[in-house]
């Protein structure tokens, strides 16, 4: 990276690390553009601020993607869709096919596998979403889209977010509550808060214990919001009915991790934001920010706004450079 940025004035970087050492090697660097929602994950914001370099970013670029995926995980863990899929692929419920009598001439009954204990009809039975309570922790861009999708399933939505008022929540058919009542009164709890000093580890042993044994827990945000060991204990002891997770305290998960052996857990490898449309949306957002600086305007999304006291210096960049 230090070699690549030697003569660069504008650096667009998605996931590669931009440390103080990298900035020191880029004497001409005037703008860093990071097309993701949390540029602090790979850009040293403090170092950029000290050098007067604005860090453009793209909050909400994957909000639609993550909201869609959250509902997918919610449905998956409630109705045990991944487990049912896997059982067929592993040959658990395969056998000699029988023709459907409804197709004419067949002798198959309506439910080939039967409805007795051990049948897929019983083994994978789960709750409908209609009328259930969804607790959303964090009603930002993603949380609000999850609330809108939950309304389509006729779910009741509770939301905890100290920075969002009741009237705004009502616009998304969500009722503002404190965290404890949300945990105690929800059939599903889904996390969508950013990681801050206040939210790190906010859902731990005591919080999981407040949730009903029939509840499901979904996390497509950050594992740092939770105590993962406490979650495993709750799942193993029956303190929770199930969980659907896309993020983990350590990634990738080791092959022998207990989460991978629990039958009431749905796991995915941190792909909630991996929709096809996301890269172009993030690129457009930071490109708009760069063009705003070229025009002497303040960009919509800057991680360190304090460096924008004099916008005129950026207008000269529009004429050329690398």
C-alpha cells in the first residue's frame, strides 16, 4: 500500500488498511474515500484528521441487503428451512418416489412422510410470523427497513434506540421501549446497533436470561454487541429456542465451534451485506462526495467533518492528478 499511494491525491479503498504509515507515504494524499458504512474498520480516522484528510464513506449502502437477509434468517431459524434443506441433501428423508394421486393415477397420500414424531412435518415445525412480536435493537437505516418488512408479515414491532424518538418510530409502526421490556416481550430479537463504547457487549448473560425460552435471537450487525459465550450457554441449556447468526467474535469460525453443532442455530459466513447491488451503491455515494469537494461543497457523508473548514483547497484537485 505504501508503494501504491506514493503519488496519489485521492485514495478509494474498500477493505484494505489505511494506517498512519500509509498516509505518511502518500505526501500528496488529500481525500480518502471508503465505500462502506464503517470506515473506521480499515481507515485510521484519527490519523487522517490530524493530517487534514477527509474520509468519505457510504453509510446505509447495504441497508436494503442486510434488512432482506435479516428477514431471511428470521424465517430460516423459525421454520428450520436450512435444517430441512440439509436433511434432504444428506439423504435423511429421501427414498422411493410415489406418484401424486392428484396428478392422476398416483397412489401417494397427501403427506408422503406422514405426520408422526420424527417425520419432517413434525421435526421442522415452527411458528408463523403473523402476530408475533419482533424486537429491534437499533432503529437506524437497517433497523427501519427491517421494521417495514416485518409489517408485511403482520408482526408487532418493539424498538430500542435511545437516539430515536417515539414519533419517528411510529412512522415505521414501531413502539419505543427500553431494552429490558423489549427482551422480555419479544418472540424474535434482532440487533442493528453500531458498536460503540456504550453498546459493546450490551447483550450478555443477564440480557439473554430476560428473553423467553421460546424466543429466537438474530444478529446481522456485529458480534461485539453480544457475549457470544453467554449466547452459546443459553442455546445449549434451552434458555432460547434458537438463533440465527451472520457475525461472530472470531472469524472465520473454527470447525469445532459449538455454534456449528447446535441444531437450533442457523449460521452464515458474514454475508448479510453481500447483495449484488451494494458495490455500485457504495461507489456512487463516495463518488458523489468527491464531486462535492471538487465543487467546493460539503459532502453528505464525512467521518471527520472537522477537516472541512476550508473547502477551496479541494477544488484544485478537479483539474488533474492521480
